């Protein structure tokens, strides 16, 4: 599961972790195994499944994360959704649609996160 998860993670967020599995070490700081659990359980078991396209998985994931107001994860998943073929216009529609089900405050938070996540590097706030 680890190798599958690392492979999927690299495809979805290129350049974030080293290319060599042996160089990937999340084991530091508080709760050091949490990233390994995520890599194996989420990216290795869920994102690697055949039942939905990666594009569809991005849509589902964004909806859930918007409802949860999981801003840190939303930031990465807006980028992943773009990698998976969603246009900025489609991502805006996800935010609009979420306002009716998750509420305006959650959708507005997602809009702010998306604006930052999807900005060109020179446009990002410091």
C-alpha cells in the first residue's frame, strides 16, 4: 500500500515528495505516523481504486472537505483537482454548489482557499 500510495501522491501533487521511496520519511514531530497512515490508507487504498475516475474522486473529495471546512486539505485538493482535469470554472461551480448544501460560510471559506491554492506562484500571498 505504501508504494501505491506514494505513486498516486506523486501523480496528484508532483514535486511535493522525493521520487525515491527510500527518501520519503514522514517520521518526525508529533504523531509522526499520521502521514504514513494517509499515504497508505487514503492514497494507496482509496485513490488507487478503479471504481471512480480521479476526476470524480476530486469532486467528491472537494465536496466533503468544503463541508468539513478542512482548509489545509482543501488547499492541496484544489490543486489535485486541477491536476485531475477540472477547470477553474468547474472548481468555482463546486464551490457555488456547496453553498446550497454545506452553507455559505463553508463555501466562502473554500473560495478563499481556492483563490490561494490556484494562484500563480507570483500571485500568492505571503
